[in-house]
C-alpha cells in the first residue's frame, strides 16, 4: 500500500529536466573515457583533443576533473585509467551474471533447435572458455551433454573459437604461440589452420567445428560480445554429426546469430534485447 502511494506521487510529479549544458559535459567526459582501450591505454591531452574534436581548453578542464576524482591517472604527461575507473569496472564485473542475463534466450534456442545448447564465459587468465550453463538436447538416445565448469582452450571447439576470433590481435597471437594440443587427439591443430578459421569466423560471425572436442560431435557457436565488440563468452549448439547436416548447421547458425544480437543488446541495456 505504501509502495503504491509512493509510485503514485512519483508519477504525478514531473521530474526536473536535466541541465543541457551538464548533460553535454557528461557526454564529453564519457567520450574521453571510451578512448582508453586494450589497444591504446595511454593518451596525452593533445591526442585526446585531436581524437574527440574537443577544444583544448574544454579538454583540459575535463581531464583535470576526471583525474581529480581518480578516473584518470597522469604520468609524465600521459593519462591512463585511474583507480576509481578500475574499481568501478571491478564492481560492475562482480554484479554481472551472464547466466541470468541470457538463460531465457538459450532456453528458447534449445526449444528451437532441439539440440544441446551451451553458454560459456571467457576466462582470460587461463585463455579458456568455461561452461556456465547447458540445456541438454530433447532427443532421446544419442545427444551431447556438457558439465558446468568444463573448460576448453581457445583453439578447440566452436564455443572457444567463437571467442578467439574476436579477441585483440595481441591475445590471438599469444594463443597461437602457445600450446595447441588438440582436445580430441584425432584432430590435427596447427597455426595455419587456426588463422584460416579465425578469418572465416570473423567474416560469418559464427564458428563451425567438427569433432574438435568429442568424436562424432559438430558444434556451431557465436560470441557473446559487448557493444564495443569484446567477447565475454559464447553460445553454441552441439549435436551428433548424423543430425548436424548442412541444413541443420545453417538453421542453427541463423538462430544463434539472432540470440547473440539480443544478448549484446541486453548488455548494452537497449530495449531490443529486453525479455518480453
């Protein structure tokens, strides 16, 4: 009853409009922060002004403001993200649950395809993907089953390669220069083939693999991407090769691409990805 009264009061009272000038400055501040990426983590004020098109006087005020509050850290005239920004990212990561965000979508995908659907998270420290959730195939008899917590190296399987293809080049090279022992010993893995796979996955935005994790299993996977294109994990459909013919693979890929788009929209907080 109290909640209704509060809601009624809020709905009847017009919220004050934000100060346009303040909103503009906030947009400019985020524009600056968005430039600090894995590919370029340090900037001078002059470089920031050139990249954003902001006047140097405006840039100087905003950079001083962000640095004073710990969002930027200055060293010898170059700026990196500061400890406040790092802590904000840590808090966001601790509150982010990919399973909760995507489960209704992967459940719908499992109904659509009737095959096993797997959701993974990217473990950057170990260069693996880890199974966070799986919904087993509705088919009786022969079907794929994966255990939550199972990890796969980034060079093997559709769930892993869907992530690998969208990592920064430096991380891809680290993987290609590391241990490429196959998960399924019957499958040959080498750098040249992996480079071809990465190029194909980037072009199509989905990965298809044959028996790379288990004999007789075909996998189709898409990355779970942030709005900036950074992989957080992957979603895949896996089934026995005798059911996963070209038509089935194409059907799964189409459904996966749509689910991947919706998950990315949810991560961005846009209405297109919200559950009905």
